[in-house]
C-alpha cells in the first residue's frame, strides 16, 4: 500500500514534468511536417552508430561485443586461439528457461490489485486531461480568440492528453497479454475499457495480431505489426509499396490509423480480412466484433455529443498523439544498427527476442509509460507471464545474470533522450528497410 501511495504521489507531482514533455513533443510533431522535404536517396544505405551517452539522433546500440580475440605467443610460434574461443562463446542466446532462473522469484507474480491500481491512475489522468481540454474548448475565451491563438491554447493540452492515453494504452497492452489478472473477465474488462473505449483500438483484433507479432518477432516474413523489406531488393517492390516509401514522412502521424483500418500489413482490425484472419473461426470473429462495436459506439457517442469540430480537437488530435507514441516506441524497440532479421531456416524464439532493444527515454517517461521502452527485452521473452510493474527489476536481474554468464553481448540497450527527433530522422532515413547483411539466412 505504501508503495502504491508513493507511486500515486509521484504521478501527481510529475504533472509539471509532463507539461514540459508536452511542449517537447509538440515541437517534434511540427518537425514531422518539415521532414517531408528531406532527401533520403543519398542516405539510403547509411545507419549511424552512437555511443550510449550520446544525445545524437543517430541509430545505434550499446550491445556488448563478444570477448576479443586472444593470441598466445610461444617461444617458437604464435598460436591464434580464435577457434578455441569461438567454441566457448555461445552462438545462440540463452533459452527462456535459463533466463527465468536469473530473474527474481516474484517476476512472474500477477497481482490483480496492483494492475487495477495502475489502470485507475491512468484512467483518472485521461479523464482529467481530456476533461480540462474540453472545458477550455467550450470556454468563452477560446471561442473569442482567433484561430491561431485557439491552436496555441489547446496544443499543449492535446499533447498531454495524448500522452495520458498512451499510458492507458500500455495498461491495456498488459490485458492483451493476460497479465492484468489471472481472471479472464478482468483482463477483458480492462482491455475493452482502455483499448476499445479510451484508445479507440478494437481490443480483441489488436490482441490477436499482437500475439502473432510476439511469436514471430524479427522474422523476415512472419513478424506482425512490423513489416520488413530488404533494402537491396527495393527496386522489385510492388508500385504501391514504393509509393508508401516515397510518401513515408506524410504518413508518419497517421500510420496507426492506416494499420487499424486498412489492414496493412497484418489484416483489418475493424473489417476482418487479411492474413491475420486466415483460419479464424466464426466464434473468434464474433468476439472481435464486440470490440469493434465498442470502439465505434464510443466514437459515435462522443461525435454526436461534441460535434465534429470539438470531437476532432478534444478526442482525435490527442488520439493522433497517442498513436505517434505507439508507433515511435514500437519502431525504435525493433531497430538497431546491429539488429538481425531471421528466416525460416534460422529463426528461433530466443534469437528474435534478443534482437529487441531496450531504450532509455528518461526515468519518468519510462515509469509513466510502464517500462514499455526500457523493459522490452524481458517483455518479449515472457510476454504472457510478466506484468509491467515487474519489468524494471527483472531487467536489472537479466543484465546482471547475462554479465555473470559472459553473455552480455546478447543484450541491446540504447540511450534515447531525444526520442521524438530520433523517430522522425530514422523513419525518414530507413523506413522499414534492413540491409541484406542484417538478414541471417543460414
């Protein structure tokens, strides 16, 4: 209880920090428009490496390298022992069962009350920020102001509300993995509330595609939520895919909307078609329709009560901010300079999981986002077992365990303080491309 009260106190105290973050993110969103003018043709094959303390926007990794080659020098000859060392250095990361032994005993404890506490805090945060935004929009001062001033009045609040929605989305993410509670009905309730209603993301269809993402993480053709294209094969891409690449900067703010509605690349989350629904039973589709109906009913109710203009300002612009956070985190957690992509011949679950990247966005951003960024490796290893409030300690234990076993080089970690600039720059330069040398085919 004392721990939860402390967290609540810090959640309230951090409001000022969140306002600063809102202004920072607002500047980054405006930068998105300007990136449409960037020329990426000269940078198509270039990926930059940064040191862990660098504040540069370049993509990089602090992954430790395997132990260096050693040479034994004798009296008469020099013997290269690289081959001997390579027999000692494991070519594959540890199995999930081995990793589990490195972690604290309570890592896999799912505590319903703790989960509901975080759900309640984030619900209050969304209600408070969106409610305040709505009051401003309906004030006489707002309506008497010129359009430009109106935008300046609401923009910081829209970014703040969008961030609160992102935090709520992360709690719904736990529900999608059944780690809010061991009770299925509680998971479903939290998922429908946080995703289908508040974040207008149909919960069951999203959970379906997201599970497939975890089962095929960093697989060249079987990864969901995240498509991969080999840069050297870009001339052979379908014309529509090429068009998507050429207009990538214009799409950045709306990519999550495109993903949900059009079904690119996984299949529809509103209209049920595409690869994610192949072989799905009618029962699965009916279950998914409940989530779709919940999202549509919520949006329609808000639209009818607020009117189109106010609905856009109060609800949809913050939703775009939330979707920007979601895409940014998803993209950056799966891209690094030394990242590898696997094929049917080389893929294993653990190989894919250890290509995931932990990133540090800053202490409070990490905490408010429920360690979605700095605990991502553990999450991918145990996505249906570890709730978000166990990720921080589990990650510390993972790093310590890997170091003790001489396996630190499997773990990827990148300091990313300028995260909004990072995603704009990296998406412009790299899009969904990987270099052929990153694809492990044999």
